[in-house]
């Protein structure tokens, strides 16, 4: 049995030795530790500021007059470490717990006890008696991106690009757990020829590793890396369908249920909208739909990450329940010059107002009922 390690949290930008990117690459090649900043790159300078509407717009917790934050990711190199593919986490063999790699995992497991060997409120780690070993690897996939389209597009892919631009992928493969078809498709579109090693094991020992802090919720403060990734994806994606107006339906989803969504869809169809169930489409098909679109409408959810593939000047109408507000779609839209419009409605409504089938689906959390006439007027203003 291996002896447990005491864990100490590492905030990479504060705790690792700073240096320029060229020196970081040299350090990484030697299995040494360091951090360097990626270049500043804000692509939102001329972007529309966005606008708000809906009966609860005044309760929106963000300031529409203020631009969303823009992050400059830090690039990190470390020596020997344990990597947990399904969580993205890295723990140094000296007990260093790298903050950016486990930030998203904390949302699924607050004390990180879901990570094999981590115990006592993430203060102790018992290494496995045996595990596969790899010489090196670039870690880019946080926990949220293992299953969520939005986190994959906005957290994982820009992290890969940041590492590539710094030269950190020249001497190491990108590492990931076993991927889905849509994840492989997006990687192939953005990074043709990438050396990618998929790993099934729950834990792997790496002699050296590199990662970008954009793994940790970059979608809340993306920079121009996202615009660059989107341009790469679009350069290789299929031709568009010609659809100018798209609605992303959530009628196949159980977590957040819009009451009377079917009636809303009928009204949109009468306005020339194509109604789309994104979960039934591959990633390349979703990207292709965005090529020619002028207006995209949808309730808050991962599918709206596709806004980054819209033409500049297109409009996105995001329906936000008051108990599920955010500005990540707005922040992403600004980086690609897309006009974001948020409609904020009261939520939740009584669960009994949702269809019986929706309430009994696994994962149901709440229902909301936007006032359809008012919502349609807000959509009409974007047409």
C-alpha cells in the first residue's frame, strides 16, 4: 500500500515560478516547473454591448453597461504528477494540487472525493499502487468539458490552442479520456493532425505535464483565443444549409423545462425559424447550421455555445430564467462580434405546470413559463 500525501493547493499564476513562454518550453522539456502568460488578446473591442429585456430584466445580476471580464490564461509546466482523465485534475507527486485543473471538478464533487484517492476534504491523497505511466502530455479537458458541449467549445478547445501557440504541443501529445464522436469531430476541425492520446485508465502517472489555466471556466471570461478557435472550426466545417433563423429547442431536455415551448416553436416556425434539436445533430452539423444564420434563439444551455460560429453581426436571443442567469453567452458572443440579447423571465413556476412526462424525466430541476406574447415581441425586434 502506498503512503498518503498531504495536499497543498497551488494557484498557478501566484505560486509557480514566472518566466517567458520560450523559457517555459525549455523547462517543460526538462520536466521542471514554471508559468508564463499567454499573449493578451481581446477580440471584443468593436462588439455590440448587448441588450436586456423581459419582465425580470431589472433583476439581472450583471451590469449590461459593463463589458464582461476578459481573461489572459497562464501556461503551466510541471514535473511528475498524477493525472485523472475523467476529472482533468493534476496532483504532483509532491502533493501539489493544481487549482486550474480541478476547478470544474469541484462543481461535481465539492470535496473532490470523487477523484480516486482524494480524501479528508481534499487534504489527503493516497496514490494508487499501480497505474499506467506516460513520459509527457498536455492536459486540456476539464471535468465540465467531458460531457458539456459549451465547456468543451469554450474551455477545452481554447486551452489546446493556447498550448499550441506557445509551442508546448511540439514535444508532447494532447491527453484526454475516451472521447465522444462529437468531441473528436470538433478537435479534428480545429486541430487537424493533432497528436491525441485517449486514455481509459482512471489515473495515469506523468513524468511531466503542461496545461493552461483556461481549463477552469474560461467560458465566464473568454478572450480572443475563442474567436481563433471558432475561425479554425469554420474553415473546415461543412457548408451551411441556408437557414437564416434558428431555434434551439429544449423539449428533449429534462433539467430546465420551458412551459408551452411547443406553442413558442409554432409561433417561431410561422416567422420562418428552423426548429432544431441539437442533441440529435453531430458537432459539424451544428456548426454548419450557424454559417448562414442571422438570428438564433434559445433558452440558456450548452447549445448556445454555437453562437461563436455565427457570422459577425448576427443576433442571439437567449431566454434566461431568473434562477439561472449568467452572461457567458454574452461574453462568448462579444469575442466573435455577435449581438447578444437577453430576455429574463420569472422562474421557477410551479412544477405542476410542466408536462407530466417532463417532470418524471430523470434530471428534472425546475420549470419556467415566459410570457409568450412579450417574448415574441422581443424576438421580433431582433429580426
